[in-house]
C-alpha cells in the first residue's frame, strides 16, 4: 500500500511543472498509425470522441508495409514453388518452378496495395478520425506539436495521449557491416524488388521467427542460404523438440544453419563481401551476395518528447498495469510498450489504452496478458499459447503433458502433411489447460480453439465433447483431448464395469 501511495504521489508531482489547459481541442491524440494506433483511434471515433491520429510515414505501420503482410505473401509463393519442386510426393511430375523473382516481389507489393485501404487515411477520415501525416512531439502532457510533411507545424491540445510508435529492426553493432551493406525485414522488400533473381548467396543473421521465415522462403526461391544464430539452437524460446523440427525443416529446404556461431565482423575485398563467424574458438569466413539482419526489433523511443517530459524508458516505454506512463493521461501501447511484439497484442493493448484514456475517470481496466498466442509461419508452422515444457520446468510449475501425433490424422495423411504434433500441458490430474504447442500445417489456425478454451476456462473435456468436422485438421484438437481422457480413465471403475458386462452376458 505504501509503495502504491508513493507511486501515486510521484505521478501527481510530475504535473507540477506544467500548466494544464482550461479547454481541450481533442479527447485523444494517437501517435503512430500502426496496429495499436489504428485500433486506439478507431475505438475513440466509434464512441464519438474527437481523436487525432498522427503518422510520420506509412499508414498501417510495420505489419502492413514490412512485416506480417509482405512476409506471408512471400511465404505463399515460396511454398508453391516448393510444392512444384516436390510434385512426386503427390504422385505428380516434379518440375523445377519456372518463375520471375522480380514478379514474385511485385506480387508482394500488390498484396500490400490490396490490403492498404483497410488502414488508409481515407478510411479513418471517413470514420471520423482527424489524420495528420507528420512527425509528432509531445510538448507537455496535454499538448502535441505536429510537424507536417510540407514543413508547417500544427499544435493540438488533448485530454489524453496514446504513444503507439512501434519498433524498428535492431541492427547489431558489427564492425564492417555498413561497408558491406545489409537489408532488414523493413528494407528488403524494396531492395530485393530490384533484383531479377533471388540472391545466390544469402546470409540471414538471426535464428528467431523472422529469421527462420525469411531463410526458408528465400531458400525455396533459389537462394543458397546460411543462417547464423549465436544461441545453441534456433527458435530458442520454444521447446527443444520444436527447435529440432524447425531445424530439420529448414535444412530439408537447403538452409545451412550455423547455431552457436557468433558474428565477429564483416569484410570487403573489392566487390566481394564476407562475414566472419566464431565457433568453439575457431573462425570461419563466409562470402555472400546479400545479408539480412534479423536479430530482433527495438522500440521507437527517440524524438517524441519523452526525454523532455521525463517519461521513463528502458527497452520500451515504462507503463503500469493500466498502460499509463509517468503521466496518468499519457498511455503507451503496442511494440513501444512491450512486453510482446505481435500485431494482435498491439491491438489488444490498444483497447485498454483507449478505453482507459477515454473512460478512466469512471473505470480503469488492467491489461490482460494471461492468454497470448503466437505463431511462426515456417513450414510446418509452429504455434503456441501459454506455457511450454521448458518454461514450466524453469518456473517450477507442476504439469502433465499430453501429446497427439499428427501423423495419425486422416486429413493430414490425405493432404500429404502428416507431420507434427499437438502438445498440451495441464494441471496434474485435471483437464485445465496451462499451455499448448502445435507444430504442423495451419498450426496458427488450429490454435484458436485452445486460445478460446484458456480464455474462458474451458478444459479438455469440453473440447472432447465438441463435434469436429471429419475429415479436418481440427480433429487433432479433439484427439489430443481424447488422449488425455484415456490417460485419466478411472481404472477401478473400469474393473467393475468389466464385471458388470460379464454378469449381463450370463
């Protein structure tokens, strides 16, 4: 209680050096037109608040322009190329895919253009949002200065502010990297669109979800890919068996994985480019044509006035459970707030930030991170919600593991995708779900049933008692529930039932 009072006092004192306006032009100003900003602005407009949305670059933010949308478009083309190359798996003739890499990259841009109207200035203006394209800086807790593209500056006063400035790719401080040149998950779409064919020798720095998706896709489109990861395995946040399945899948597509390798420096000799890596005290020099830096993303924190206002930041903007910063009327949501960097969690946080900003005088809501799903869209997909085995062990959480192998699933066999598994962690002796990991075709889609179950406290018995269409991949969810039920069958009751049926036979 004393700590809470101290925090409250510090937050109230933060306003002492500022003069609060008597009237406000806006109820809410949202800085950033990515997933979090768009949702926050949409909610404010829907409840008839006066809201201004400020975006310095492209509406839709990273997800539309550089992340989720373009990468999934690329993954789809790469998967089709892979299927053409392996037609014999379906008793068809295998043929090397004949395609234009430039057209594949052009299709990515076309997909972006098709989705873009959903996030456009025109749409949000039509919803009642004032959209300003320029750079915003918070001048004081109730005033935002916007430097527009034409060089002019506008000022708006507002009761509340939502900081939704997102994140950018982190570029490692690798000696020589600037000299040899590189692309990130943001810049590769424009740079690679200029190429007639995929880079012959491609280095991917990073073994997380972004690095794995890009490594597999470009390998399937003809690049010779070397993936470098400092950790002992790729996808280090997942269980070891998941990492191993991912490694095997990428290796089958020709990706050479150098785990446990540290990038030391880059070198250039004439037009030839190299990266030097170190492993067990030995160095290796690797020549490449292109390098993708995919080692993570860092929050956009600079240039928005946070330093001048004294708003604490570390790797992200520091907020409380209501997503309030040092100033209770200034909120942060999305990648800039953490702790997750997913489009769906950005949208999730935006609801809390917007509702608390607009109606917090009556009721405030704590952001709920109890059920957060995510997926890595390699082939096969990896999707997870809640705890996995390694987290449960590290945290000392008692659990049981129930597993169903998708190789036994009729639809997966018919589709030629009979690989992977559904793994469920439950409370010992009970059907309450602690976490689920799915590896397989459409794992991200299959996970939704478990996300719903965990969110609303439904156990495996409820999933087992739900009709699932035959033959579908979704039956895997019911079958893993059936595996749990068999493991927890009441053996003493079964003994009496056997005697009962024997008696009935006479």
